[in-house]
C-alpha cells in the first residue's frame, strides 16, 4: 500500500511512528505503560505538543486565520513528505512543479476531526489538504491507500 504513495516521499520512506530501534524515552508521568511514547518534538515545536503528544493549541490557516483543528485533535508525528510549494492558483499553474520536504506534522486519524479543511482532486494516489475558506495550501497530505491518516505540516499552519 505505501508503495503507491512512495512517489510523494523522499527515497528513504519513514513511518509516522518512531523507529523501534530508537524509541523515545518513557515519560515519568506516563499514565499507560503499554502505549508507545509519542515522538519527541523538535525544540521549535515543543511548546505546541502536550505530554501525550497531542496539539496544545488550535491550528489555523496562515493566510486567513481560519481554524483548521481544535486543541487536542491531532497527534505530533515525524514523517518526511514532499509537498508542493504554497502558491496562488494562477502562479502555481504557470510555475514549474517544485516543493518542500516537510518533516513535522499533526497526524489526524479521522477526517471529521477537522474544523475547516478542503481536499484537492486526486493527484495520483494522494489528495492535498487546503484551507477551505481561502484555499491556501497545500497545508497537508492524505494518501488514499490509508483512509485513517491525514498529515498537516506544522510549518504550513499557524497556532493559537
């Protein structure tokens, strides 16, 4: 299944969960010893992630400020994904395809957890996530092979 979406990722695929060889150290205040620890957030994003690995702040569109996710609606995940550059529709149509490798995401398991998000038409086996109000994006990525994984790039959204 992941092979169909491999074209959207760099050559070395990585999973949304931390690799078993290098798990995150368990938190002393962990309430469930059987559940895996969330990946440690990078220093710049540490203030956005709670001890359970969920978003502490609301996720907003960078352009119009529309609310995309409520606090606690997503889990922090690390996965390298190639997202097309954020451009206006007219500029994007005229420009050559380019993109950014994005590594830190909010992982949403249920599409109905979103407050305000739109989906592009299928691009191969992928749908890109955009702001439903101003259509800025892509702010995230969804592989059609995995119906329960929606990735929102931390660097493509604002937090409140």
